[in-house]
């Protein structure tokens, strides 16, 4: 699931992809104009061709070559799409076939996507760091015929899997310039073959499946969300009614195997004539921000949290930075009261804000955060820097957007108002005891998925009627019509006293502390709540040094009386930010283990896998009840 903090169903008795129909239906010509945002297109292939024509010489994708970013134009992208489409046709790819890609974001990823759709086939994106078991399940479940891979290592791994997956006929390596003498297919070899044997683009029907988006599998095996061209197109057509972001530049690091990154940084990118430079590693994001100078940034809250933490830590470590920070805070407070401080203090406050904005590249206008709820503290912090926070909400099953804050209508802490054409209702039937009239969010609209691939019963379970979806999210509207997300229904548990607990409220607040990276609240069928907190060892060691504690070993630090008292005080400070007292832990345990996707404790979108964490730390959780 995706919650977009811009702070990420129609079904018969069985689920199947659209049958192969070779004849292209008659389509209306697509037109795209910038700023006025007048759009007419029938499907994503139609949109791509119109965008290439409209924005031909504008920069589209930036890749780092020899230490500098080089930019591909829309025209060059269109030519490559046409060539690869011919190459795929030479491999026999036709309507209803599935083409998988296990690769990082890049121009090639985008070309594969649109070349695939141009043959009325469906795109199946997978995460490069998910591992062979994950790939095996998804490749077999989707019935992928061709698999594009990032490099030689993944090539060999997928070849091993292909022995057990009959549907896989070709594995294509993005590495290498041409098909080699051993017959290994490469991306560029296939592009060259397609250039020599072109294939005209087929225009998909509205209900054709454009692609799969697999869920994170936090509660079982991942489910393949089937999204049609109409699903995505309905969202894109409605975007101009809420926001015009033409001519912007972003830095791409959200994986396009996730709906948020794919919708915002690929499909909407083309629609608006925007551009994006690629960051290839999480560790280089800050550096790349200073090289690409984005004007709009799409990110999970984790990145904004880390930048916020870095600022707070830096100000704690430096008297000069702390002085500038306080001047900026004073300026912000006075501005909110309609007042203005003196010229020197005002200049010092602006200097601080400029230095922080420079961390984002210096030109950032809009902060768009997805994958989880953005804490209002961080939202206000970024907004007060002069960077407009556009928070919203969506999920894979709704083509990425349910509600959205806009430049003219935005409220920090909310996820905006319902998207045009989307109806949102709050089902309170099982949540009478929660404050703010919280209930499950139920959504209806043209953006609702076709269903889960080969899972008709699970599809029907969350689709109360055609075109409607039970999101599994808990939330409420305020008096002005802004939607607020409280948590996940499936994460809510009941203590022995019958009180419902929403663990995400405490967990999100705990991760704002510089001392903690992750948190889990536990108390299902227990007398009280307890918490696991993953410590930020680097920050703890810096703190220990200030306290003149000699050892820097984590085990020693966590046993030290001064550290113990400090962490208890830090947790107690969080109480005021958790409005319901039953959502707070009675006691907690601090651990130093890393929770990562690789060890199975986090999803690809950095959400905690509750079941996996509770199983791994069962003894520690139970020990807190002794």
C-alpha cells in the first residue's frame, strides 16, 4: 500500500488479463499543452507519442557519465522506444504477454515500459534487491515471457530461476553494448534489431492491463495489482484540475516498481514535460541533489526525516548553527503572528534557511513525500523553509492517488481533499471507540484496479462493489473536508481491557527522535503496551562523548545509568504528541539491530513488517511483561 505525502476494483468471478486482440481500435489524436494543461489522450502509448512530439527537444532523463549529468531529450527517448518495440516484436511479444524488468530506475527502464505497452503487453517491474525467492514467485505468478535484468550477476540468477519457470523465454541484459557471440541478448542489441525491423505501435484498449504492481507482502505472499490504461489515464487526466507542475525537475530515487515513483516520476513526468536526474544509491542522494538541483522532490518520509535529523544534530553540535537555528525559529514564529523581527535577525534567519535549502539542491519549490505518513513536525519544518509541502494519499490498488493537497489548498498533517472523480467514505462500523470519528477509508472511482492477478477471492474481499475498494486504512475528515490518515486497520489491536490501539501514532513519533531509527508498539491481547526501539548508534555515541562516558560500545552505553535516564526522558517527551493515552507504551526495550529489507524486517518502501519483527523479537517482547 502507498500513502503519498505529496508526509504513499471491477471484477467478475475470476481475474484474468484482457485477451489478445491484434487489431488496433480507432483512437482520437492526443494533444498536450504546457501550463494550460489541456490534455486529450486515449491511453499511455498515445500520451507518450504526444509528449515526444510536444516536448521533442526538451531534456527528459539525466544520467551521470564521467562525473557529469548528461540529458536525453524527449525525441531521443521516443526514437529508442520505437526501436525497442521493434526488438520486442522480433522476440514474439504480443498483446497480453508480460515483460518483466529487474533493474534500477533509468532511461532504459522507461523505454522498456513504453515499448512493452506499445505492443499491448503488460509491464512487470521487480525490485533489484528483493532476492531470488521474491523474483521466482513474481516471475512465475505473472507468467513473464521476457525478463530484462540490470547486470551480469542478476542475469545468472534469473537464468537459474528460468529453468523452473516455463513462461520465461528470453533474458535480456541491460549491461553490454550488443548481443555477443554466445547469443546472449542485450538491451542495446535488441534496440539495434528493432531499428532494423520496426514495429508500429498498437493503441491499447482502456481495459487492457498496462502493468502489474506487486504489494509488499507484509501479511503474506505479494499480490499482483492489475492496473489498466484507463486506471492510470484517469488519474493523469485529473491531475491538471488539482496541480500544474509543468517544466519542473526532480531527482529520481524512488523505485519505479512502486506505484508512487512510477506514477510521479515516469507517467506524470512525460505528461507535463518535466525532467528527472537519477540517483543510483541512497548514500549519494544528498550529493546528487546538489548536482541535479531539483525543483520538485518525490520522496518517502525517511529521506525528509534524515535531513531533519541531520539539521537537529548539527545544531546540537555547533553553537553557531544553534544560534542561527534559533534566529530562524524566531523569524518563523513572528511571521506566523503577522509580525517581523529586526533586519539583522531576519538576515540571520534567512541565512539558516538558505543553508538548509542548499541541502536539497538550492532550487526546491515542492516537497512530495510518499510511502508512509509524513509527521506534521517535519512537514511544518520543510514548509517554513519556503518549500511547499504537498501531502497526499494513495495506494497501488488506486493507481497511486486518492486525495491530494495542492499549492492553493494544503493543510500540513492532512493528505488533502479527495481527487477529482474519486469518492471517499469513512466506514465507522467497527471503530466506535476511536477519537475524531475514525473509520476505514472506502474509495470508489475510475482509478480502482482491475483486481489482484489470479486471486479472485482476495479481490472480492476488499471490493464491496464494482469500482470500489476497502483500503484497510484508518482515517477521518475534518470540518473543512481535509482527510487525515490515522493508521492501518490490520495493525490495530485490542488489549485485554477491550481498548483498541493504533500503534503507528507512537511509532511515527518515536522515529522523529534523533536517538531512534525504528519503533514497534506491541500489546495485542495484553494488559498494557510495550515498545521496541532501534537506537541510532552514531548519535548515541556522540551523546556519550559529550557526557564523558568512556566506552563507545553499544552494549555498554545502553547499560549506562546516564544513557538509560536520557532515553527514558526522551520517550516521555513523546507522550504529549500521542493524543490517546492507550496508544503509548508502559515500558520499552532499546536494541541496536538494524531493520532492513535484506533481513526481512522492512518492505521495499521502508515499512516495518510487523509479523516478522514480532516473531524475531518474541522473547524480548514477552520479557517486558514479566
